[in-house]
């Protein structure tokens, strides 16, 4: 039973560029959440997707956008990259609609470095 | 704003000792709490969770205690092993909201 998988594992981009990160949820899960984790900090919530729609959003600018596909996989897009976007981007999946609390299962993340 | 935090950024213990990692939360409306373990280069790994209608929950070698009166959460690890060395995060939410993480406690286990 595959867990949450993310690609790529590492990525180096230049300021101003755009990046797309990908996530496949754990089998049986239908909800995907994205988090940004700066070095030495706890994960910060970016947004959550359920039924192909953004259901919740954290305090991140519109440069951060996402998408969920019919097979529940998801993408995170970041436009106009800034040096401060360098971080570990974590994808987490869970089962259930908004309001049902269940543990998030995390992937190992994509390490994004912006130079 | 409201957030989840941990009392100590680092904790060093000897192999075989019991470890206690503490967490204070400020949102009295939170009704679900989780502990995660994160090893270097990996994503957070679920350890144990507890809902607000419980005070204590036990797993394998781990126990989570919830004190709603003082808004305090703790993780107890029995017979700590070198493989327990990692960063531990508590996280909380209420129904319909995102999971909020604290800053983490680094547990170092020496043999």
C-alpha cells in the first residue's frame, strides 16, 4: 500500500521562475493538503483540496495555487519565485470531507531552493 | 494569533529513560490533537492522536495526555531508544479547520 508520494524530491529554481510540485495521496484518501516548512520551523498550512476544489487556504499569497485531479492527485504551483520561497514543501492526504478530523499522512516532501 | 507551541526546543535523554515532551495550545476551541515525529530528510510521521473528550490515550511505548483546563498536551515515550531521536511536533485543529503545527522539540537520545 503506497503512502503519499511527492515529486520531485529536490528542485533548484531561479528568482522569478515558476514551479510545479506533484503529489499522489495515500491509497483510499481523497483529500490533499499542502504545507510549507522552512528550516527549523513547523509546517505552515498553504491550502487543502477536496473534490477538486480548494476548500481551505492559509495565509499565503495568490502566487501559490493548486489543483486536484479526478484521481485525487494534486499539484502545487508557485509563480514569480522569491528567495523566501525556499523550503520543504509537504503534501499530506487524509480521508473525508471538511469537518471530519483524521490524521494527515505526509509525504517526504520536495526540497525547493530558489537562487 | 492563536498557535500551538512547545515548551522546550531541545530535549536530551539517555537510552532507556522515559521522555516527556510538552506542548501548550491557546485555542480553547480545538478538539483534536496530534503528535508527529519528523526524522531528518523525511516528512512528519503520525505517532498518536487524541480528541478533546479524552484525557489520556496510550499507544505502543507512547502516551498522550491532554489537560484542557490549562490547555496543555504532552507526549510520553517509555524506554527511549536511539531511533526515537527526531523532531517532535504537536498539532491541533477544530472541525473544519486546517491542522496547525507548533515549532517542534528536538529529542536527542544518547546510548
